[in-house]
C-alpha cells in the first residue's frame, strides 16, 4: 500500500510551513491546529524550536512566590497565580522552575546547573509538543515534519525521535517523501555564524559540505524542497540590522540614527539553490525578513516569526507537479 493517500492525476499538495517558534506554547498549539484549519496535507515546522531562557519562580514559603518576567518583578500568591504566570511565560517561549532560596543561590553560583536545568525543561516541552501533535493529528492523514535550527542543541532535538509516532516525522538531516506525487524534502538546521554563539552554527564552508553531502544522489531536483533553516544570502529573506560583535551584548550599528541593514544569510545556501534549482526553498532564522522571492526557477520563502506575541506567521504553499502553484503568507 502507498505511504500516503493516493492522489488523482493533476491533484495538488498543499503544505503549511512555520519556523522559529522558540518555545512558545501558544504559537506551537496554533501550528498543530492549523492543519485542519487551513485544509493542508502537510505541516512543516522549521528550526529554532526550543526557547531561550529559564525563569526561576522563587518559593518564599507560605504560598508566597516572586518572579521576574520582561524586567518586571511580580509577587505571586497561591497556585492560581503561579499557573497564570507560567502560562504567560510559556506564551513568550520561556521555561519556568519553582526553586527555593537555597536552590536559587546554587543556580546563580553555577552556570552549569542552569544549563542542565534549561536542557531538561527544553527536552520536556518538546517531548510534550510531539505527543500533542500525535494526538491532534491522529486519523487526519496530515503528517507533521519537524527539523531543528541553530538554536536547538542535539540532546533537545532527540526528543522528536523518541516521541514521534505515526503523524510526526523527524526530518533533520534527511531526504523524506512528503506525498505520492514525487515531492521530496531535504532538511538542514545548521546556520552560518551569528553573534550569539548558538549551539549549531558553522562556517559557511562547512555548511556547504553538509549541503553537498545530504543532496548527494539526487538526480532530479524538479520536485525537491530545500528546508534549510538559514536563508540564502542577499535574498531579501535575510535582511537584518548589522551588529557590532565586539560588544556584549552586540549592539546595532547605525548611520545617521538609522540601523545599517545587511544580508545575514548563508552564501552556501544561496549557492546550493542557484546550483540545483529545487522547486521550493523554505527558510527562517531572520524573523523580520518575511516574504518570498524567485531564485532562478526556485521559489524561496521565509514566513517570518513573531512568536513572542503568540502570533503564528506561516506560509501555505500549493505544489502542482513540478510547479509552485501558489504561496500565501498567513498570520493568526
């Protein structure tokens, strides 16, 4: 039997692509529910899945707690207040942990303990997300393909493979079929260097090597999708404010009071798109560079990200054989 529902001649495949959710509970839940809402065949979650920070909730005893979020310190009373605070933090993509004053001091004195706590919470949330996706997509025929990004460490991404079942597919560093119409997808979560020293960024020369390795053996790219977290350089999908990397944290470089903008994407990704001319190229990484553009015959897309607002930005792409029939950027 075929892996996917059999297609009639001339039928299209509709996919929904989202990226850079950065741990946001609200954004991810919207993404999982979007399959039915938009009537798509395939869901694709690009990289940078994990959140960035842990927010400690200090247990002061007697049902009294204190926590700081978005630079505002709050006094919390009772379990209902804790639940509401955790929900707000989850929407922002942040993790929370209730700690005693002694535990807080121990964390503050030992960055390795903070890192261990972060990784444990990130693994737990991603595992819960995969289980939720399996539950919500069961019986729908919709498959959900997930890859990591430069912010996602290997141990966190391992949760996808552990929890995936019938609906969720770990597509990181693989070539996978997404339908029975010959469309395949190649996914890579690495990025070129950033000022932030993230877990999975590499020099562009190394990124080139990874791309060449993963596409080796593909003879026909007319129905191939590149799902590369890093956008192609100087493509308008990678435009970001230039930063002074010599400061900590890096500062925006300005000219006449206006930020200096530049193409922060990968030259290796651009070269691969120009060389192989896949049908479609999906990207993220640069949240503010939402849009689409042609690179030769390839349609390249970055749906952008506003995860901190709980806003789901995405792209509905309709494939018709070896053509991209439509691209619709969505927000909701």
